[in-house]
C-alpha cells in the first residue's frame, strides 16, 4: 500500500470517495464520529473496527463515549494522511 503523503488536491479528491461524515483535520488525520444508540452498540462497533484494523495492519485511534465512537486514521510513519487511511475509511464505510 502506498504510504506517500497526499497533497492537498489528492486529499480533496479522496474525500469525495468517502462518506460525508469523514473530515480531514490537518496534523490529526481523517476523523469520523459515529453516533450509536448506546454504549453497548459503541462497543460492538469498535469490535467491527478492530477486525478491519487487524486485517489491514493499520490501527486507528478510537474514542468511545456513551453514545458516540470517534475514529481517527493517520499514517504516523508518513506523518499524515495516505492512501492507507483512505482505503481503511472506505472499508469502514462499506461495513457500517
């Protein structure tokens, strides 16, 4: 998988392939907040995300609150957003 940092133009194009809930936050990565009906539903969602992360060997930062799960994708080794992050966001979109 390509770990080259996206240019601003490449990132804008890539964002168009994702659910509109994803945002690109400079120096933080791709971020999406999932609203869940309950804490238990959030935990179940994290289980699904963990399976995707393990399969891709690309592990997001995940924050769980009572009724939300926040996912942040960034390729730390590259220092920003790469194709690995976008590909994982696409897979998350298709599984949620």
